[in-house]
C-alpha cells in the first residue's frame, strides 16, 4: 500500500507534537513546515493531506486551498482551529476538507485524518477497487461488472479510474484534460463530455448514477 504523505503546517511546536501524536500510528510519512510555506506548497506540492494549524485566523489558508484546487492541485485540508473560532469558520469549497479544535483528543485527530485520506471503501492506494457490482483493477487496466468484462478504451478507462480514485471532488473539463490526456493535448475540452457519455453507457445504472455532472463546472465521482 502506498504510504500517504502528510504535511503538518504549524508554527507552534506543541501543536506539531499534538498532531503528530494523533497520526503517528497511521500509514503516513510526516513532513513539517511553517504556515507561511503553504503559499508555495499548496499549489505545487500539497502531499496527500495538509494539516494546517490556523488558530483563530483560518481564512487565508482556506483561500489558498481553494485557489490551488481551482488550478488543479489535489489538495486535501484539515484545519486545526481554536474553539472560539468556530462561529466564523468557513470551510473551503470543492475540495476534501475537515477541521478539528485544539481541545480535541489525538484520537479524534486520527479519525479526521483517516476520513480524508481513506474515504470509504474506494481507497486510491488499493490496486483493486470495488463499487457496487463494478470491479476496477488499477494494475491491469481491467474492469468488470459482476463477472462480465467492461470494454473500455484506454482513455475511457483512464478518465473513469482517475475520477473513482479521487472521489467527492469536482474536476473541470480543463483539469481532466490535463490529468488524463496530458498537457500536450490540443483538442477541445468537449472531448471529456464525449468520453463521459461513453463511460456511462458501459456502466450499469447503479454505478453510472455515481458519476455526476456538476452544471457549469465539470464532473465528480460520488462515493
């Protein structure tokens, strides 16, 4: 299993130690940085999860995460906030995020981190994913509905596998082109729509309903 990379962004050494104690038993590698480093790390190198100690002032980090996600960065964010900041706390939009207060136990920190890194049964680090009657083998590029093979083309499979392994987050057509077709693709973004229609036509209705269209934004896979 791929070890997840967690960045703890905190200026307070006690906060760093408290978070590290909570997640130390998980299958993660921990990196530390000051909160100010998130300005450069969030868009380019957010790891698998950023845990940011924001105290009573979460707005700047929330805005950074939203901007990075809109630009295509795979940001997952856990905010560490003071209890008296909850009344005005705004969670970021269109990216996996959660919060924990500083008075929480290390066990709660671990639970929040597990929910963000391993959100249900469809874990991106697994080679075989099962959703309803669908089985995806990420190592062999094969898909099955029950015992019946699904005849995806390579790009259909790559697009579908990307969305399934990045669940509960909306991706624009432009970002999907960048991630699946690669940066040297010069065709129009509507080719994503064509491939989505083809993928849906090959899935059973129970699976296809999870592949949602978000009007004027893009697509997401709902767990």
